[in-house]
């Protein structure tokens, strides 16, 4: 087993960060590495809910994905289980800090060998995800998006 962990302090209330994760239209804007876009076929943001989508790379390559929201504990934690290869669990934790929230992003692969082979993609990709999420949260602050915009 191998885990990649990244963290980021975001200058926003935890509820606003959670709203950017839980609202499908906002999640689609920031999910994935820089240059990627997403089309969601299903996004049932609740414990046990399905998430089926296609990531589109900047070169036009399509990456079909299917995940389950293994745990949704608003506004502090989301656990995503990526179903097809490569199998992994992603835990997103939101901890209050004096100037906002600290997001802890932990991606655990069951197959340590696979994780080692993917490290050159996963590590920078996770950092880019955090960059894009931070930009989405800050954009939401400017446009007035709030936790109230998140689905129930």
C-alpha cells in the first residue's frame, strides 16, 4: 500500500471549500490536472453515491472514470473510492485554521508497485488539483457562491 499526501491552506471558511467540492457544476470546473475538463454522467454527492465522468485531456484524450463517494461528512470529510484501474481511495479532509481551512488530500493505492510507477503523474496532478480547487473557491468568494449553493 502507498499513500500520496498533499495539503493546502485556503483562505476561506470550511463551508465554502466544501461547497466547491460538493456542487457538481463547481467540481467539474476544477477536478483534474491543469488543462483537463470534465463531463459528468452521474454525480450523486452522498455516502454511497456514484460518480461517473469523463476527463478530457488538453490533447483530446478521454479518460473514463467511475468512483463511489464512500463517505460524505459535511463539511469536514469526503472519501472517494475510484472503482476501475487504477484502484485507489482519496480522502479529502478540511480542518479549520486561523485564516481559513487546511485541505489534506490523501490518495491511497492498494498496489504499492503501481503507485510507484504512477508517482510522476500523481504527485504533480494532485498539486494541480489543489491549485484549481483553490482558484474555484476564491472565484466563488468573488461571485458570491456559498455553502448554500451546494446540493443537500
